[in-house]
C-alpha cells in the first residue's frame, strides 16, 4: 500500500484549508472524506493539525490506512512538533511520515498481510484492526530498533542525533501494541480485572527500556485504560534493585503528570471526555480516583480538584447543547407551521438517542460530585417533548417512549394512564 502521492495542486485538497477552524461538524466530515482519498500524510497533517481537538470529539470512522493503523498504539502520545521537547513522554507528529516509510520498507511479507486485513474497512472494525496490529506492531518495533535514519529525516525539523532516541521510544510502545490494545478493549467493555497474559506482555523485558519509554507506556495505559492504573505500580516493582525502581517511579510520575497536563489544557477534556460523552466521563473519573487512591501519586492530588471542576463545566455545557440542538430546537421546528403531522421514524430514533445520551451523561457527571444543573435541563427536554406531542408531531407511543427515557418508566406510565382515563 503506497503511502506517498503527488501533492495536490491549488485546486486540490490544500484548497480546503480556509475555513477549517470555523467549519461545522458536517463540513469537517465532508472534508475528511475528501482527505481520505489523498494518500500524502504531509497534506493530511497540514490540514488536520488545527482541528485535531474537533476530530477527537467527533471520532469519525475513517479508512484504516497503513500509517493510521501503524501508529494507533502511539495516538495518545503524538503532539505538534512545536510542542515537543527532548525527554517528553510524547512523539512529535512531524516524524510519523518518515517512520512509516521505514517500517513499510522493512515489513516484507507482513505488509501485504496487513493490507489484506484492513482493506475496505473502517477504523472502527475492531477485529480487523486487532489482527493487523498483532502482526504489524511487534514487527515494526523490530525494524525501528535497528533501522538507520531515513534520507528525508531533515524534513522533520529534528537533528539526526534525535532519531535513534525517538525510534527506540516508539519501538518500546509498539512492541507492546497488541497488549495495550487489549487493555483498551477491556476498558471499553468495563472489564474489572486485567488479563494476566496482557499484563505479562506489557511487563516483559520492560526493565530494558529507557526512562522516557516507561513514561510513554504509563501515559498510554492511563489514557486508554484507567482501570488498569495499578499496572504502573507493577512496572515499578519489576525494576532491578532500588536505583532502577526509583527511576521507574519517576517515569510513572512523569506519565501521570503528562496526562493531567493534557486534561488541564483547553481542549484536553473535550478530546478525552466529549469524544465518548458518558463513557469518557467515566474514564476520566476512574483515572482521577486511581491517582487519588495511590499514595505514591500524592504530589498530583492538588491538581485533581481543579480538573474535576473543569470536568463538571464541560459536562454541563455538553448536556445543554444536547438538549438545545438534539431535542428542543428540532422539536420546536417540527411543531411550528407548516407542521405536517407526526415525524418520521428516523427522526424519532435520533431523539431517542439524544435522550439516552443525556441521561447517561447526567448519571456519569453526578459521580464526580456534580449534581447541579441537570434536573432543569432534563425538565426542559421533557417540556419540549410534551409540547411536540400536543402539536401532533409525536404520536402518543413516541411521546411515552421519550418520557420513559428522560424521566423513567413510572413517569411514562402516569402519562399513559392519564390518557387512557381521559
């Protein structure tokens, strides 16, 4: 699968750049569909860097191209080149294109196998990505452990002396890619216990990695699977003697600090929380609790309250937008003249999805101690549904169904019995 292509001319993809920052969600999705036909990573990077926080929120399904699959284990670590400093538990995004070329050239028969696994799918094809990653990530780590700097390395903006360090750090994460993915998939299904084979795979030979690599692994674990935060203590425990264990503990601390810094930044909570709404809230809440319960992380405790407060604001803002844009606004427009009778089934499904998301988000946000603001929003949504039912936009059964989601089955039953009695 080629990862190079001629750069488009003025009328091509580069012409999409104006207005990207102000584009609405649907426009960004349309632009992504165009970019997915452009195989030059440099073009994609230049256009998408300014709106990556929006992409993290939208989580659009995108074709799993080779480079995209290759760097999945490193996604939580990539930053703009201007934001990277030596020693950071992060990877500057400008090095990804030459690194992808190195790996691709050294894959041999693994390359066509990966191509076959991901051909025709999208990035949410879980099984295909898992199988491709199991073959690709460990092999990529082997390649990066010995490959010399690529000829186009100067285009990254970094000195040749940094290549070996960056390649080794990436290799440390990639060789654990299948196990880190297993952690993430377990988090998504709410697994309480971490699979022993997964833990053993992450710990295997970890003492031979660099301090920055340890911090990077810790950062990926925390972002992808907060329930597995205890794994950080196990990493420290396998250190060879007190000196190395002290270095590992400092590396774990560095990984925690990097994650908290990401949450404190303006788009941080939006990226990690809003991308999954209620699920994202639970992940961050779990992460904060795990840090708070670990005496070794005491120096970070003062930052947790501020992050919780910010999380509460983000959640309330998200809930308010859900009510306004997903229920109140569309129902009001459908109820106004010229109203044409009950809405279509597809619209009803959208209203139900919005109502479910709102209830889940409210429940998750209450777990961070933020119990205010949600009852008025739910009442606003309930009133909008009632008004739409009175206007004939919602059939009685669709009215009851939305009330059941928003206020519970008892509230829906009261409405039903009242209508039957009337």
